[in-house]
C-alpha cells in the first residue's frame, strides 16, 4: 500500500479514544470482550453509550458474523449497532451501542432477593406480559429475516432505563446468531452445541442435526416461566459438559422432572434423534409419571386455566414441530386480555432496579458469583453485586473444521466454566451457576 495514502487514511480514521470517555467505567466482562459505559467528549449527553471491546487482537469469525448481522438488522426490540471502530495501532475492535441500564437477569435476581426477604416491589401488573410481548416481537423479526439467535437467556435480554426508549426490551448478543435460510450443511455440523444449557431445547440435548427456530421459542418459554416464578424452570445443579457432545443427562432429567417424559404420541420423531438409544438406556418413563408442567406451575401459584399458563404450555411443547411460532404467540389470547402489554414495561412508574455498577479493571473483583454473564452482542453490562446462584455455567462451544489461532473460533471449544465466569455483559453472552429454589410459591410480579 502507498505509504502516504496509508498515513492519510490513518489520520482521517475516527478513533474511539478521541470521541468517547470510558476509562474506569467498565460495567461488564466476559468470554468475548469488555463493555464500558461511555460518554461523548463533545458534551452531548443526551444518550448513554456502551463500548464493547472485542477480546484479543484482530477480529474473529464470531465478531465478523455479529457485526455483519447487526449492520443489517433494524427493529425496536433488537439491539442496534451504532458504529464500529478499528484501532490499527493495537489491532483492537470496538463496537458502539446505546447503553442499557437493566437486563432480565438482574431484574429477576432483584425480585428473587426481595421475595426471600419478604419485601414488596411496586411494579406494573402486566410487566411480565409487556416483557414477553416485546421479546416475541424481536424474535419474530429475526425469524422473519431467517436469523436464529441461538443464545436466548435473561442475561441477553436488555431493558432500557430512563431516556427516549424507557422500558423497551432489546434482544442482545448476536455473537451466536446464524442465518438459516440456506445452510451449506446441517447447522449441527457447524455448531454442535448451542444455547446456554438451562435454556437448551430437548431436541438439541438429543443431538438433532437439523434444528429450527423452535429452539429460540423453547428458550423464550424458559424465560417466561422464570419471569412468572422468579426461578429458572430447568435449573440443573451439574455444570455444563465441556465437550462437543450436546447430550446432557442431568439437564434432560431436570426437564422430565418438570414436564414429564414425552409420550410417543406427543413426539413421534423423538425416535429419530441421534441420542434416542442413549436416552432409552438412561431413563425410564415410569420414573416421571407424576410430573407435569401444570403441577410445577401450580406450585408457583400459576393456575392451569390462566391464559399465561396456556401460552407457556405452547412455548414449552416438547415436539419442536408442534411448538408455537413467534407469530402465533404474538396473536395468543394472553396478549388480548386486560391489561394489555405496553411499550414501556415500567408504564411510567419509578424504576425500582439498581443501576449498573462499575467494576475494577484489574480483574480482581469478586468472582464468587459464577454467573457474571457476558460481553458480546449488545450494549450493557453487569453489576458486581455479589454472589448469586441463579444462572447456569456459561457454555460457548464453537467447532469448525479449520485451524487458526486461539483468538478465533475454529477447531477448539471455547467455554467458560463456573470459576471463569466474569462480569455480566448482555451485549454478549455467558452465564453462571444458577441453582434456584423451585419450591418457592409466589409469582415474580
């Protein structure tokens, strides 16, 4: 390259340090980077911004895919990528997003703590309905444009704080998302293990090679149940298995303990699952004869004749071919009954949830909470709020058939175990070791 041209373009290139102040304002850290709360140096403080620094030097395939998707996606309920900064001197990549003050993981954690302390929280009666409606709206947009998210969980669902988009939901962390309209090979061949395992659909746990957008719907069902009860519905005490094999005995056991063992008539294609023979060796249908979603939710005071339960049942249908679609879910009677969902999930009421706290840059912050989520697909970050046991050990496994450096995502499994979990960055993804108490009997809101 012509030296003078190189120097000229280098001088003209926008630099993140020239436009934003962010030193000492880290709000999250995870497998794929760091997230900072930033403000413009030009004095314009109308908006809060989040800067995500991609981990390592250079740009990985995961980051390329995330940037490419985010540049094309435009929807009120999907996080918006404002700008990409490339720092050639130190080979760093920065992504600029609007800052989100809250996420569902922290909101649920706040309610769970309040419930344990018998403390009342003043929130709108239809807050859960509004949250779910906007999540479904964002996912319907993604699915309509042939995008699978593949890592939906509370940490990756942002909720905007005070500002022009107050109370709006933003689906974040597109680092694991994929186009599925015309894959060159089965998606399972490219990514054998997807979705943080508490939110992983049964067909994924049974190693389905051709999975569909129904895996996102199952994850939304898990989130909906968690919003209704303040407890993760399929929490598994064993950590995620750090291999490329998606079969997970304890996670399946947890699902069957809640849902019951699937009957052949309810899921005919279960016999075609690659791990069906292993399933039949490990489990007996008779062991789960008294288990059902209805009994589980009734323990949490959600009645079987309620519209909320009926929609939940459709979202958590074991057979993916019978699972409701996002479009059908948006038309469900649950959203037609009063009170109706609102664009501001807080409905103008004071927001009771604490704002994000800054964390130290030296990496010595409290790691007793194995769930400090992630960094990777939106703009927000996690609070350093001490220990919590309600998020599964994060699992990020990407296996592709080419070799490269440890910085990219080929021919090796990238995971974060419970000791490595770091600060929540819902702009990407990881999670922690969620071990909730499913016997608690009151609803979240």
